[in-house]
């Protein structure tokens, strides 16, 4: 996939550095007006059965080069002054969890969230993909699919869709809904009616005059 090729080049430039990583953000999702349009174009369908589902069907935290796996690349991207050891593990740094507004200085307190959870993707059409396609989805560093957040917020979210769980910080609803629609549209996944209604409500919090 080439939609985020430029972002990939910029992101991978962070990987070789064992000393520090410049602060960065979630790869920017589509602007709100485009998200509204794409949301209307997503296919509405009932959730597919979980028959055959396993997280192992989405091989994740794969090696990205220079001893760094996907988790470590995201930690470096989303943190400030991140230092890593010879095995690319983040040993210090500062991270801000966008979901709940909490700050951390230990990577052990962070999870890498799949914006659209793996089980949610399975129910939305990923059950028909190849394992190679699921591997790409689970390690997508190019789009707004992976973000470092507090372990507590990630585990509270679980595999729930926006009609079931939203970030505690309302101020992040705009980015969250744009990212969710971006990922679902990019991977041609379906949505449910309640999910679509919730995303519409969240997109309504965007300030389009600011270009969001």
C-alpha cells in the first residue's frame, strides 16, 4: 500500500537512532469534511461471527529493522526524549496519553493501541483476509492505526467500537473519529448502524474552521 508512503519514510528515519527520538504525533488522519463523506460511503452491515478468530491471526509487533519491533517504533514516534538500549527497548522518555490526558515516564505503563481493534476488524471483514493482510493491518505504521496510550485506557477500550467506548477526553473525539473512519475506509471494513451514529456525533465535535 502506498497511501502513506511519505509518512513511512519519515517514520522509519526514527528507527536507527539508539539515542533519542523527536516528539511526533499519530500520523494525521483525514480532515473532518472528508471523514464525514467517507463515513457515509462505508458499508453498514451486521457484525460478522468470531468463528476462527485469534490474535495470532494478526501477527503483530513484527521486526522493523535495527532490532526494533513495531511497538518500539511507535513508542519512539509518540514520545519525547526517548532513549533506547542496544535491543531498541525504550528505557526512558516522556509520553502523553491522548485518550485520558495522563503523562508517563515509563514505557511499561503504556500500551500500543490498535485504533480499530483486531477483533473489531475481524467482525468487520478481516475474517476474509489472508494472514499477510492481517499482519500488515496489525503493524500499520503509515496510517492512524497505532498510538501509544495509557495501559488503563487501552484495556478499558478493549475491542469496543465508538458506540460502546470513546476516549475519556472529549477533546480527542474529533481526532479519534477521523482516525477510525480513515482506517475503516482504507481497509474497506464495514460498520454497524450504532457505530456510524456514534462516529457522526464525534465528528460533529470537530472545528472545521480550523481545518480539522
